[in-house]
């Protein structure tokens, strides 16, 4: 069992480091190109490995329970960001309701669990993270009642926000692990940088015309 745990940690570290590198390349690549799609595809799979190994460590080996909430946020953002491109402004499918309900239910149980066992956590990290997860999942569940015209105009913004948020959540978990002596600032700073990055991209998106559907990305995902 010890060897299995060590293997899980190794995969988590390698996938997480790779996701931070590949994700940055994907973000810097010109959008609507094969390069952006290719690196984005690799980033998603690396993030999937990060989430799976993190959940494995928490539930099987009872390690790093504190990072579970960051794992849920980064994993769900990544999933929902890809779904935004896949749907391309169309009405959500069943899976787009099922996954956020599961995630928010897990987050609610997480809060109950850490309070029950008396685990100390940094309010400056946990509350904003849980809050962001609640707002995101509630928004996604409510998309079925939103006008199609709004969904078609907003899906690119959704994709940008969610993918960068996924990246920054992973970066927060990484910096919090590597620089524990600087907590909570080592976890808060990546989120602040990511928010500024998102605002810059949103402003640039408003200055140019975007296609209503990215068929190339839909075919990949």
C-alpha cells in the first residue's frame, strides 16, 4: 500500500507540474489555432490525472484533506470550461446538471466534515474557494433557464474564465504545498493574478469579433 501511495504522489506531482507548463503554453498560444487546441487538450488530461490522484490520496490514504476543496474547484472549472466550448452557446445537457450537483454536494459535506473533526483551516483560503465553487455551480445549473442569445454571447467568456480559474486553483495548491511557510499568501496570490489575467482577456475579447461556434474545439473535446 505504501508503494501505491508513493506512485500516486509521483503521478500527481508530474501531472501537476506538466499541467502548469502545458497550460501556460496553451494560454499564450494564439486562440482558434491547432496549437491552442492541442496543448489545451493535453492540459485537460493532465488536470484529470491531478484530480484523480488527489482524490485517491484524500479518500484512500486520508492525506491532504485540506487541499480537497482546491482540487474540486480546479477539476470542476476544467470540466465546465470544456463543456462551455463543446456546447457553444446551446442549452446544457443532463451531464451539465448532474456534475455541478455532485460537486456542490461534496463541497457541502466537506465543510460539515472538517467542522466535525475540528480541522483547522485558513478562512482566507477556504471561504473564498468554497464561495467561488458555489457561485460557479449555481450559475451552471441555472444556464438552462437563460436565453440562447445570452449563452451564445457568453460561452467564450465562460471558457476563458473557467480554464484560467482551473489553472490558478492548481497553481494555488502547488504554491501552498511548496511554500507552506508563506500560507495563506502563497495560495491567495495566484488567484489574484488569475483574476487580473481574466479581466485583461475579457477586455481584449470585447474589442474583436469572435465566432459563434468553435467547431474545431468541439471536434477535439
